[in-house]
DNA sequence: ATATATTGTGCGACTAGGAGT
DNA sequence: CACTCCTAGTCGCACAATATA
C-alpha cells in the first residue's frame, strides 16, 4: 500500500497496463521501429490512458545528458541594446524546444571570474552545452569551453583571429556598407562616421565597413569616435557639424550614437533627412518613434538564434525529426537589413522615381 | 577498468578517498551536524581535492525536486514594453540562484492552449514550480496551477476577484495618482487621461488611479481610450487637444501612448513641458531620449523579481542560508517611482522653489 | 539467421534502518 | 541510550545481453 502522493505514472505502470515489459515501452518511445506494430499501438494506447510522460530526470541520469542549454543573462544591460537580446532569448528558447531542449538561465560576472559558474553547471551535469552572447574581444569563455570539450556556440565573434568554437554573427561591415551606399545613392558625397573607440570587435568591424564603402564610392573618410552614449554621440557629432566642411550624411555605429547625432543636428537648426542624413544600427524600438524616424540596420535575430542553437546541438546529436547536418559550418554570418526612415529619406521629399 | 571518459567524481569516489562510506559523504554535505568534526573535515578535504560537486540530476531523481523554476517567455513581445521583462528575467534568475535554483525557459501559446506546456514540464518532473508574468484578466494559468497544487507566483494580478495564488504587482493606480499630483502641483487644473480600452486589468487599475486623483484634487475627469499603439495615442490625444477646452496636462497609461501624445502636441506647435505637461508609464529607455524627455513612472522590477521568487520558493522549502518566512503574505504591491523629466517640467522653467 | 520481447544492471545520489562504540 | 557510522534499498529510465518465436 503506497502513500497516496500524487505521483506520475512510470514506465513500469505503462508496461503493466499494456501487458508488456518495461523495456518494450522504452522501445516504443525511443526506437519504435524495433517493436511490432500491434504491440506498439497497444503500448501507445496505455501511454495515452495513463497520460504517461517519461521522467526527464531519470532519463538524464541514465543517458548522462540533461537536454538543457545554459545561457548567461548579463548582469548590467548596457544602454538600449536590450531589445536585441530580449528577442535573442526568445529565439533560442523556441529553437531549442524544436529539438527537445530547454534553456537554463544563470548569471555570472563578466570575464574570467564568471567561468566558475560555467564549470559549476558542468560539474553538476546541469547542462549539455552553452549558448554565448555579449562576446568581447579576447573573451575567455571560448578558449575555456573549447579546452574542456564543452559544446557551445556564440552569438558574436571572438575577433581574436584564433578560431575557437562555433559562432554566428551579423555582418556589421556589410550593414554599414549598405548605409553608406544608401546615403551615397541619395546624393551625399561628404559622409561622416560616428564610431566606437578602437579595440571593440564590433565597432572595428563596422568601421571597416564604412571605410570599404568610402573606397568603393571614392569619398574621403571622416571618422570620429565616441564611447557609445547618447551624450557622447551628441558632442562628437557636433564636432563634425561645426567643421568648416561639415558632412551632409552621418553614418552611426549604433542607434544610441545616432540619437546623439540627431540631437546635435536639430540643435543646430538642421532637419534630419532634409539637410543631413543620419543612420543608426540595431533598429531598436526607439528608432521607429515619431519625431525620430531613424534609418537603421535591423538584425535578423530570430535567424541568428536558430543558427546558434543548431550549431551547439550539432555535436550533441540533437533528437529532432531530421538529423542536423553533422559537418555544418561552424561559422555563419547574416546580413542586416537597412530599414529606411525619414532620418535619411524624408517622406515629403518624394525623391525616388 | 572503466572507460577513460571525462567523468566527474562521484559520492563513491569521495568516500573512497576519505576512507568512509558514501552515506557519510552525503551527510557531510546535507546534514553536517550528524558527522563527527574530525571525519567531517577529512571528507571535506577529499571533496576539495577531487573538486567534487553533487550531480544535480541524481539528486533530483532521488529527492523528486529539480530545483528549477519554469518561466514562459512570450512569443510576440508587445511594443516597447520589453525592457521591463528583460530586467525581470534577470532579476528572477539572480534571486533564484541565491536559493540554489535556476530558471528554465520555455515557450507556450497564450491562454488555455498553452497550459499543455506547463503540464508537460510538470509531468516530466522538469520544474518544481513556475514564475508567471504577462498575466491577463481571467488568466487560466492561475486556476489550473492552483487546482493541480503546483507552486507558482505571478508578476501581475489576475483581476478576477478570486484570490488564486501568490502574486506581486506594481501599484498602477498609485503611480498614476503620483502623476496626477505632480501635474496638479505644477498648476495644471485641466488634466486629461489617455487610457487603454475597458477590460484590461492593468489599464483599469491605472484609470482608477487617475479618477481617484481627480476626486482628490477636485478636477473634472477627462478620459479618452486608445488601443495602446503610438498612432492611436496620437489620434486620441489630438482629439483632446482640438477640443474647445483642451487639457493642459495629459497623463498617459503607457510610454507608448505618451509618445503618441507627444507627437500630437508638437504637431500642433505646442511645446511639451511648457504649453502642456505629458507623463507616461514604465520609464522605458525611449523616455530618456534627448528631444523626448518624457516624465514617466519607473517600476521597481528588481524588487518585484526578488519578491516573486521568494513567494514561489516558500512552499518549496527553499534551501538558502535563512529559511524564507513560511507564512509570508501571498500578495505584495510595490509603488512605482515618478521620474520627472522636461515633458512635464522643463529644465529652463526653473519652476520649483 | 531475423525479428521481437525480456531480464538484469547501473546511472549517482538520498532515505531508512541497523550495527558498532 | 546517545553518538557515529555503515549496509541495503530506492528513484525512473536506458543500455546490454539474453530468451523466445
């Protein structure tokens, strides 16, 4: 006589109900091909009536896989970039689910000290692998995870030259190239770039895209750096605008910097889109606000999330309908989409055609 | 001769190293008081040298607890409200970690169909409880979880009158009350309210706060509804502004609505903060943008997250340094903070004092 | 020899009860 | 009888090797 605790049915219960052995039930679930059709349907009926679901924990213990992917949520979200990561979290959760995986969230300090948390989760067999984001130049996680043979994939390159692990990223250089081409096509010939300080992989990549664009169209580069904040962008953009030969277009490394530039422009009585073109990067919600209407580069986050999950699941032999391509390329670069708004192409201009 | 697979040390390994039984090692970890100090330190030394960490999965199987909290990430984030949920996710992850728990992410369709996902996770013993957010009027999850005896707590009330389960929320009525008091103190006597359609718990709550404020200060209520979008807010606010007796202050149910109102105001050549006061709700990043400077109500999300986790962990007997208060109140209401910017109090006005 | 179903065993930790001092 | 420690059994599942047709 067992306690009347609300306990879920087990493999044994199903086996008894169907009049077969436990192993046969297990086979029906994991390798249906090895079970005779007649038996199979009988077992499946029993599974239905008992509403049986395999206990994930017991399965994990036996198979030594948790079917969980670790993802570290950043302690201090920077600026306005959150919307991107927000969508990313949703994207990886959804993609993981399609492969029978779930996402386990944890926090960790940035840099090497945070590695302990990764090690902890691994030692506890809590996760099968990791999805990384917010990667920085010289990120210690890639090397550590690679050295320990832990499956992972990252949203963002390491920029170190050494090729450690799988990554997916958005082609910032190509994106900025689009922006440069866009303003050049609108007739702008003096095109400035509002960038980040030297040394950030993402910033350098976007700068490179700007420089390539300048070469391509034969215009002189005009670069100024800021630390990324709105105020800094405003000051830096102001410096460009106050030159004797001010640019007529300002391509910005981020929406945040672009907001600062917009401010600097309007302060000087100029109208964005008419007197000067401004573009940003990330297409954050604030870019679409009325009165802002910032042209920006939208990142295909959902695609990135799907690709990242596919890559980390590859070595894990994900259990999905189709087997993921085993020899899939460990890297993938997506191109952002230029969303044109009136900051670079005023509605009442009727320019095209 | 075992395979040379990179396998973590187990209880048995530690026991062998320390020259004790497995059970003694288990006691050292879980009930140190029952082990003689001398033995205890010897075992702890072995744990250190082997760098042993209990296998979460094995422990879960035996104790029938996963030390995981389920949290459903919403499929389609609405408007600009994400930053709030972004911070919330981080907050619950951090709070859970303090109690030895982790957060497991999953997706589910809204409403009753999504309950299957909750049931699935429960049947698989994948989680010990749930944290809910994005609750709506008549949300089916509360009743279902309560009926099944599943521990949970919610960010957001059910608004159904029936008291189902623990919740934490932000006092929208009190927040809007602050906004009304603020503009009233600035001399405004004709105060309009830009609200959501009838029937949304959150919207009705905020409206009630507005109405209470009007009664308190003896001003006539002036309410108009929108569906929440920027464009709708712009149209609705425009309707108020074009009246023969337009309001001189506009308290908005959300930042999104406020952005629409700002647009309507500037379109009519009015200056926010000077000619008319505008306030929003949520203090989204876009509220702080230069050229916007929207006065708004900031939600104490970190506190909310901590409280939500405390509540769901209560019935689970969380294992933390201090035992959580067993008879903790199942409800908690936090007051938002009014962040005053120039949309209601222009810098160059020098109003106060 | 092929197809199908079965028994035994262990994953790694906790719970229960017993043995030694 | 306390105190300390240990042996045996269990959680639910899947792997391996075995029976039965």
